[in-house]
């Protein structure tokens, strides 16, 4: 979970997208990770979860992520939630009510949009 938060912070610092990070783990090893890149890629599907899923699938050479766990910095949007059954995840965990409250970080509120 800490890694997902750090990825979200990286995306914010780089100005590439919103405050979202995601890590996909299989048997204790990170096989995919990503942060929101919607702004930098002009791709409305480049959410942290999708970026991480693409990397994990490439690393596993499979379109299914059986026995994998997903950790996200915030609750996944409906698009990202809908893909989870398709890729057959073992477990999905999101950080929704953390005291850290990444989504309310003052760095985000002060960031100017392009």
C-alpha cells in the first residue's frame, strides 16, 4: 500500500495526472505498477490501475492476473472496477479512509491545470 501512495505522489509531482497510484503483486513480488497519466498522455483510460494492469500483463505474458493482488491509493473508478472480474484478480485492496488522505493533499489543491 505504501508503494501505491508513493506512486501517486510521483504522478502529482510530475504533473502527469491525478492523485492515484496502483501496485499489482503476485506471490509477494510487484509485477506491475503505475500512477495516473491521463494528463501527460492525453489518454482518458491511463488511470493508475490500467497502467499497472498493462505492465503486469506484459510482465506475465498473459491477459489474466490470477493469484494477483491490487493495491490502490484511492477507491477505483467504475471503469477500473469493471475490468477486475475480466482479469481474474485474487484480491483488490484500496486505501479509501486512510488518515493520510492523499486525495486531500495540499500539493494537489495548489497544482495548476494545463
